[in-house]
């Protein structure tokens, strides 16, 4: 038996469709309430993670027509921008591309800039012209008519976890120098919520599939770089004007700032194969474990080890704080979310859990551990995915599908992983 997008769209229009988040499906499966194709029409999936392959394209008027010939270099809030591809000669207009991994300093990069813009903060644009002048302008997102965020390699079906068999070293895969001698692990991926976990053969997700990126409606444009049949990923874009700040931002690693991006993807349950993928339990989702020192595979764990019987958010015991002059948790927080007197700014917090590792008396969270085949448990010391907000985004997508403000769409072309 196979269903079509048109059939499901009609059921949604009539108010008869069963739309569930991936989390809700899992709960119903455990109760035996979802077993057949007709039990669910659409599953809303989501992921929020550190995603390096992110960049933004901006196009806007910088100065009056004829005031300069062309731009040769630019920065926005100090973050380097690439000028072009159009020269815009004597139009007073600039086209700029900013990479999510570009940075002004070790604490502020492209991801921070993107969130500041979406939060409607004023940013400073500095442009050097071909005649050697510098033109500066303060601008907000509402003054930038074209602002699109692109992903070149997002939403892997299953990411890798990392451990370190060598000495401590700086890396994008940890917010502090990676703990040595197998004493800690970091990982990415939201397990059962991950979009491609629920459609691994890309039966429903393809070119033109409508999605939410950072809460804004966007589209899949293909598979991303380094996508393989075993580990596919997605490329897409969305307009930044409709994005929601809490789903994006900058994440400071020990090797410099990275970029946080969130995706929510509807998965219409069109076939038994899609349903079987949706029903797959967390313990059956593989999570490759890599050595950060050599980038070589060590073993394969599973997502149940890091997402079952854990805390999705950190608890704070402020009465246990000794008010250290140099608070290690505050200094090391990759989001700058820890404030004095001791508290967590939840609007910034990524729920990575690092503070609970560095100062367990004040910050508490069970983060799980990654088990090796010989029974060794490597404790998680950093999460680079935020399952709590991924769950929220999946619920937002569900609501929008049901109220008609988001329409699921058939892809215009199937993807080849």
C-alpha cells in the first residue's frame, strides 16, 4: 500500500489528518497505538545543532548612487564578508556573503551576527571601496531587502560522536580543549527527531520540499556536501526576515566560533518503508564514534545512550555557588548564557551541559555516556545538539500544518544520496 502527498494534503484540508511530532509517535508506539500506515499521516521532525556549513547572502543599498565605484572588502560587526558576486558599479549597492564560521574574534562570529540581525539589532557595516575610502553604515535586517541563509551540509541522518585517545587539544567538536585519554565525549544529532532518520531513503524529502529553517519557511535544494547513501544530509535556504532568534546563534568552541542552525521537516508517511523508519527506536539508530586525534572510526554506539534517561536542560542550585572570582562555568559557556549572580539565561542556553561537568555542585544534568564494545563508558561532556528546542520546533511545525499556515509539498525531484 502506498499513499500520495495529494491524499494527505486533502486530509489536512478537511481536518481529518493525524499529524504528530516524532516524539509523540514514539510515545504512541510504546503504547502500541501506532502500527499501521493509516495511523499517522505526517510526522514533524526537527534538529538543532552546530552546523558549520552555513552562510548568508545580503544585498542592500550602502550609499547614494554614484558615491563610489565598487566595494573591494567589507565587515559586518567586525565579521569578514566576501564582496560580490555582482560588482554593482556606481550603484551605491553591495552584495555580501558571510560564512557562519567567519569571526571577528574568538567569542563573536557569523552565527552571532546572524542571530543579532534576526533579533533586529543594529549592526555596523564597514566597506572599503576601490578608491581606498571606507564607508560605514549602521543597518538593521529590515533595511536589508535580500537576506537569505543557506546550508551547504545540514541535518545529517546520523552524526558522529567524538572521543580523544590522545592529549587534550583544541577542536570545533568541544567548547574547551577536548578531554584527553578517553575521559569525555561530545556528540551531535537529535536521535528520533532527526529528519533523515525518519526518511533515510529520501522518499518524501527532495528538491523543493518545504521546510522550516530557524523557524522560517524555506526549501530543500539538494543533498549537501559529503552526503552519502549511508549518511545523507541536506542543503537548503530560507529568508532571514521570518526567522526566530532562539533557534539560531553562535557557539564558541575551543577552535573558534561556530554557527547554530535549526531545521524542521515534515515527513508524510507515504509507504510502509517510511513508517518502519519512523517506528525505529532510538537504540537502533547508529551513532559512529570517532577518535578526534586521528578522525578514524573506533566503534558504533547508538542514540539511546545519549538521549534516554538524561536531562534535556540543566538545573541550577544557586545556593551552592561559592561565588568564585573566576567562574569556570561562566568563562567556558559556549553561549555566554551563565550570568552573575549565578543563573542561566535560558534564551541563550543551548543545553550543551558543559557547565554541569565543570561545576557539578551548582549546575546539574545527567548527560549519559557512550559505551564501547568492551563495556567502557565514556561520559558525555558536551552536547552539540539541543534536543529541547528541536522538540519545540517540531511542535511549531505541527501546529502550522494543522492551522494551514504551512503547506506540505511534494518534491519536484527525488534526491540521490
